[in-house]
C-alpha cells in the first residue's frame, strides 16, 4: 500500500508529469527535428509527436486505473502471470535506470562545456547522484513538493528567454509551410516523439494520486504544457537561427540564448541563467527515473526501498560513463527513445486488452455465483 504522506494531488501529479517530460530533449530537439525533416516544418512534427504520446499515455493511464493504489510492478502478475510480469517489470526498470544515467551524463556534458570546463564528468555525475538520492529518499510526497518549487521557476525563465529572442526572430525562416510535402513531417515525427518521454511515468504515478480517476486529465494537461514549450522552442530557435543554422549546432536552444544580449539587465549573459535553471529540470527527470527504478525493484522483490536506492547508484553511474563522447551520449538517448516506444507504446495495448477481458470474466463469474 502507498503511504498516506506519499499521496499527491492532481495538480502535483501534473507537475511531476511535466517535470519528467521536459528533459534534455528540449536542448537538442530543434536540431534532431531539423535533421529528420530537412525543412522548417519541425513544429508540425512536434504536434504529431505530442498526439501520439498522449494516446500512449491515455492507454497506460486506463490500464493503471483498473488497479488503483497499485503500480504495474504490483498488478502485473494479475495480467500476465508471475514470471512474464517479472520480465516486463525488469525491462521497465532497466529503462528508468538508463534514463536516469542518460540525464546525469547530459548534465555533466552541459556543465563541463559551458560552466565548469576543467571539472571531470565523473565528479559532476557523482555529486548529482548523491543529491538525487537525498531528494528522493523520503518518497513521492517530498519529490512532488520539490518539483512544485522548481517547475514555476523553469517556466518563468523559459518564457522570459522566448520573449527576449523576439528581436532576432525571422518569420521567413519558418517558410514555406509544407514546402516539401507531408513526408518530411512524418519522418520528423519519429524524432519528436522520442523527445516526449512521458507516458511511461503513468505506470506508477496513478498509484500515488489522491484522485486516480483524474489520471487522463493529468496526461492531457501535461502533454499540452510540454507540447506548448516544445513548440515555442522549435519555432523561436529555427526562426532565429534558420533551419541550416540549427543543423550545425549541438545545443541550438542554448546557442539561441547566446545570440542576444540586452545591456542593463541583471543577467547580460542570459544563457548562464537558463543553463542553471534547465539543469534543475534535468535533475527532475533524473530524480523521477531514479525513484521509479528503485520503487520497482523494491516492490518486485519485497525489499526496503532505501537499500535498493543505494544499490541502483553504482549501476546508474557506470551506465552514465559508458559513452565515450557527446556523440555516444546522443546514441544512448536514441536507444532510450526507441526502447520507450516499444515498452510503453506497444506493450501496453495487449496488456490493456487483457485487463479488460479479465475484468469482464470476473464480472460474469460474479453474476453466475
């Protein structure tokens, strides 16, 4: 059973959902989308990617709502039996561990390149992981309250950055719309969908909600907020830097912040402030993934979650150091996205069908008895 102090409101669930979604993808999405489409229509691909993710999230939510106050790690055996449930759960856990490691490494890359050039990656990652452990050790309730502080700050800084970039925005860089047809947009949808890592969080978030029946609202509102932020990012980055200019940059969103300077402000180098705030957002995704992986192992093997948290730390650390360079980090990110598409885009469909069939059988047997 979920502890009372870990129960969260619907608004807190939305904050957790969006905090998990808005991760490293926003920093590289304009580039990956532009490379996939080869046209300024990346914003259309973002919309399509958001719709696909919303559908996946609704299916996962409906599945979890069949078993209130239980995560998939607890109700999986009722659907597919003990051993297959354990296998699927381990794949889920591996995915969350890899996401946590990926976010830690992305953070180390950014901090090392822009802020602390001589600091080794392992030192940055170790500090982040121990701070993450401290943040999640008291459970979902404390995590949600922490994100309620981080999230509004992130949104305010983001909106400020967007408004400050209006001066170098060129609408012509977004034209022509569908100049190469719909096919490039469909190609770009794959890369944008991979940036919407979010639906999987519903395999455990429903269990912590005070009103689990509001789960679909959490998904729809959360995806809408994230899609708006992704759309604004893509439109303003490509509008300011052009489609060709975006493709030649590793972190085009950060480069946009470095492209303008307004004298007289408290922060003339605005990208430094943006980086600090977005590091907090990367940390949010890391913390949720770390907690979910630990929770899954704890529930799966009936062990205390605190000891599991300690055990997961070195695994995440080793995975985070596996990529040799930034290109290897992006390949790891692609792997995370493809695995998420299968685990949380394909597998939940048969699980949902099985859940519905099982429920009908139970209702039928109750009537006959």
